[in-house]
């Protein structure tokens, strides 16, 4: 729930060990930028900041999750979230193979809380999972996920395994909760001449990393790459926006969607994240873009500070994601708000059963309290969206439980505001 972090003017001071590690990464970045003629595109820099082995935000020794981290996600708030997701997953599993075997693949499993709630819920629904694969780039988070499963659902640990790469062929259900927002994005700014791509350079006076357009007078590998790199296909008409307007284009998210489509032989994929369809995301009033840094549960706009210690995210363009999925041969099976999806999947009925335990179980009280956060339009209920894709199912459109009411697929192709 990173967007819910309050925007802070003053941030906590990093631990000395963390700061030292960040300084090492920053120096590696400077050396890389120098080798690349003094400038790298923002998505290249974001990739380094998040995923440099041993130093990046998702590949370093510090967990980003929980009270001591930088954010929490819906599965950590309440098991009700995973139980509602399981209702939709169970329906898909029966459609894929009425008698099994039943397989799940989760991208970026966080603390393992989603798996820990989905596995027993699926068993209770009569669709016990034979294989639960997790694709996780962080070694630290793999350990955290294994610990969560051992503590909460030890009877299911033997059916969970970790992957180093996406399988070439998969039959089952794919889950991706808050994955797409952390994929690197290209950053553009509207100028009098049109769109100009922003990247990271080194300030000659302070030696600090700065966000700047590429200087066409530079020469070198980076500039050759930039000239050969075409503008994104879904970059909107610059005449709709005033000079200074910034926006992000998530080409890596679209590529991820293509690879997911290539891997899914038969089954369904569920993507949950915060964002908008294109006509809302690229609105003239959203002039600063959506990129934000998150550090110790505080959001702030200094994207280049503390490399490796802070999360970097951008809101998802669900129109582009839907188009990428369909181009990859998937069927767009549903798109709605998180609140509507959870309600369709029976979260209130699950909460009613949980309320009976609240008198004797403190965890039930906490789970009930999280319901407001999950469903409220002012918190996660409206900003977070749920998108579903299917392939190879007898009836690709369902009706699927999570989208029986409030399906918004028509909004994904709505025209943007006119200049």
C-alpha cells in the first residue's frame, strides 16, 4: 500500500551500515554514467537502484516489508485479502482441470503472506494446490517467505518451491500482487519541441546525481543507444499537455506482460496493483507524473536520494498492460477496482465468520480492522485495480466471480481529454 504513505518533508536518517552500502551503489552508478558518456536513461538508472546484486533495493540485505521496512501490502494487512483472492483462483482451477492437478505461480511474493492465506483457503474450497511456485529475485525475501510459510502453514511447505526464471510453459493460475509498479519506467517531459526523455547525470560542481535531459552534444555508447531507441508507441500527443508536464512509460511492464503471455499455456493470470487506465493516468492535471520514492513508510519526491535504500514506484498504466496482454495472445477477462473485486469474491461474508472469533482471537480483531483499508475508496479500495487474463479456457469470459459486478474493461479504451 505504498501510495498510502504520507508525503514527508523530513525523512529518518538511514542506519550507518545502510548508508555505507548506498554510498557504494551511488559510486558504482557514477562510474557507470561516466562510461556511458555522462547520461543514462531513467529506466536504466531505476533498474540499477532496485536490482543491482547485493546493493539494490530488492536485492540487498534489508527487507522492504513490515514495520521496520518501507511499506506493507494487502496480504500483510489481513488474511481476508488472500481468502478472497482464493475464491477466484478456485473457480479458475476448476475451469482449467476439474480434477487437478492444480498449480499456482506467484511473482514477487513479498513476505509470503499471500501464499500463507491462499493455500489453506484453496484447500477449504476443495481445490488443494499440488504445486505453488514463487518467482522471487530477492534472496532475503525468499528466506522471509519460507519463514512465513513455516510459521503459518507448515503443512503446505512441501508444496512450495522457488524459481530463478519464468517457466517456458505453465498451466495454472498466475498471481502478481504489487509487482508491476516496481518495474523500471522511462521518464519524459513536455518541452516546446515535444517530448524529451529524462535520465540521470552527474552534476559537475557537487558530484551529485541529477535528473536531466540527455545533452545531444555528448557522444558515446549511451547516446548511440538513445538515438537508436525509438519513442514508446503509447506516448500520448504532446499537444494535450503544457510544457513541463512529466509522465512515465512502463515499457518493461509491457515486456513482462508479453513474457507472461508466452509462458501461460492454459489458465489465468491475476494482476493487482495501483494505477489507472491511460485516459486517467495521462490527465493534464497530473502534471508531475506518478513516480515516488518510499522510505520508512514515508513517501517523498527525491527519486535519486538513497539509491538502494528506498523503493521507487510508478502507477500502472492498465490500458497499456491490457493491450500488451492481448498482443501476447491472452484474453482480457476482467478489470475492476480492488474493493469491487474483493466484495464480489465474498470478503464481507468471510469477515462475518471472522467476527465470531474476535472475542477470543486478537489476530481476528486486527484482520477485521484492516477491512476498512482494503475496501475504502479513500485508501486501497479504489486506487488499487484488479486485472485478469485467461488462455485456453472453455469459456474465457466466465462469468468469473471477481468481476460479476463492476467490470470496467470498457474504460481501458476510453479517449483521453482533448487539448
